[in-house]
């Protein structure tokens, strides 16, 4: 019965958003929630442990949490009136993609010079060497490619896409995924208003989404093919041709496609929520304040606020999943339940919906590069909120906003220089 109620709420929400007829941050937030709560549609979770795969049946209490979150999104979308479409545009709009490309190139170049061959290592080993320069490039690239796409700046799109492909090559798909979500948000409304564009857009999104799901299989093979270039690689990999042949044979079976769904991130994340709820795992709520305070720019260096934030993962995984050999993703809904039960989940859900509503207002009121940047912020927030605790999500959004502000400053300088030169 709880699963049936959950499914009814999800279907009703989908019907409401379809009738609503708007592709905006609220719609993206609802879609991402359905994706991350997809294990609730099949009734079980799935994740790897030291002793093999483990599946757990989703409990009625976990369904209650999921239903509460979906219901909050629907309620807020109904309560908040549609915002009038305006066209707030910044004067140095056309220089923003170039500024972001410059930031991405500097970050990527500096990262390659410091990390070097570690980009060819297995992901766990590579992550230990990743530096701040990489993250500068990684957060600038989606902003760059989406703002350039919004303004049809092909001369920026091509090098940005090449860098994004390089990011995929070394094993990261987040930047590409967020870029695609943001572009879908940016052009979704014109597409649904133009019948000729609907089918091509839906097919492109479906094909790209499928590619993102099976990408880990390809990335794993690529890493083994280039294993010899890793300075610390000790494992003996098969010769490149054998590795590629094995991948091709594997991709001709149903296994990778089934695993891409039922061993995907949502199934691991909801396993965490299910375990927290079923075991009535509880934490203090005070540590949430420390996590929230990290949102203040310069909290420690400027304002002298003593911060000692801890992640939710460090609290739950040793207690609930000691047999899992890898770091499991966080989930704000499990974090909220552990800190304050269903009431705290309702607070988190209302806050999530309220932020999406605010993003929708700004998105509809802006145009050009500013609108494209809001689309990227929405993608990072709407999707990544479901797989992080407050601490990690705040860190991601701060990085995106800092990079955006930096690009605005560089673009304004470029615009000023061109303006002065033209006046002479």
C-alpha cells in the first residue's frame, strides 16, 4: 500500500507538471526527484559490498519520506504563481563565454602541469591527486558551454566541448551531465511550444541519458587501456586490443544495460535512506548549523567564525554499512530524518522546493548569459542535492557561484577595454 500511494503521488505530480506546461527549475527539480526516487518504483535498493551485491526491500516508513518530498514539490509548484517573462540582460553579456573559456583553459592547463600522468590512473588513485585547479576548470566548463550555446558562439563551444570530452576521458561525467541538463532547461520551453522540435529534443535527451548511464563501463576500459601512463599503476592490465574486445563483447549482452539501471547511483543512495529509516539511526541536529555556516563567504578567514563541519557520511557509514569498501554518497533526506525525523524531512523538502521556486523566478526574469548561468546553477542544485549532504551541496553551489562572479568580472573588464578602444 505505501508503494501504491507513492506511485499515485508521482503519477499525479507528473500529470500536474505536464498540465502546467512550463520547463523551468521547478520542473527540473521534480524530474530529478523522480529519477533519484526511482528505486521506490521497483520496491528495492541495490549496492555492492565486500561479499557481493546486496538488495533490500524498501520499507513503508521510507516510502513515507519519499512521498513527503514529492508531495512538497508538487504543493509548492501549485502555490507559487507563474512569474512573468522578462529580459534582464547584463551589458557585457557577449564576453561572458569567452571569460569562462579562459578560466577553464587556465584551470585545465595548471592542473595538467601539476597532476600530469595521474589523470591516467584509476579513479580512486586519481582523486587523491586532484587539485583546486582541476575543480576550477570543471566548474567553469558547464557554465562556459551553456552560455556559449545560449549565444550561438561556435568559436567558444568547440574548444569548451573538447575540454569537456577530456573530462569524460579521465572518468568524470558530472560536467557533461550538468551541461546537458542546463541546455535542456534553456531550450526546453521553446521546444515544447514548437511541435517539430519536441520529438528530436526528447530523442536526443533519451540517447544522451542512456550514454551517461553506460559511460562507466567505457571509462573503466579506457583507464585500463592507458594504465601504462599512470605513474603509480601496479595492476597488470590486459593489452589494449584485448581490453577493447572484451568491452565490445560485454556491451553485446544485456548485463551492462541492466546494471546501468539497477546498480546506478539512485539505488545506492536510497539504500542509505532505507537503512537510516529502518534502523532509526539518529544524529544530533546541531552539526547541521556548522554545515550551514559554511555557506557564508569567508566565514573563518573574514568573520572569524570557528567551523568544524563533519559530513553525514562519516556518521552513518561506519554504523550502518561497515562492509561497504567505498564511500557511499550522501542523501539529504536521510540526513534530515536522522537529525529530526519526518518533521526535519519536511523542512528540508520545503527549503529545496523554495530554492527551486526562487531559481525559477530569476530564470524567467533573465536572458542571455545570466539565464544560461541560472540554468547551470539549477542543474547542480536540482540533481546534486539528492546525492549530497548540506555540506557538500553548499560547497558545490559556492564553487559555481564564485566561478560565475569571476567570469562576470573578467567579462566586464573585457567589455570596458573594448568600449574604451572603440571610443578612441
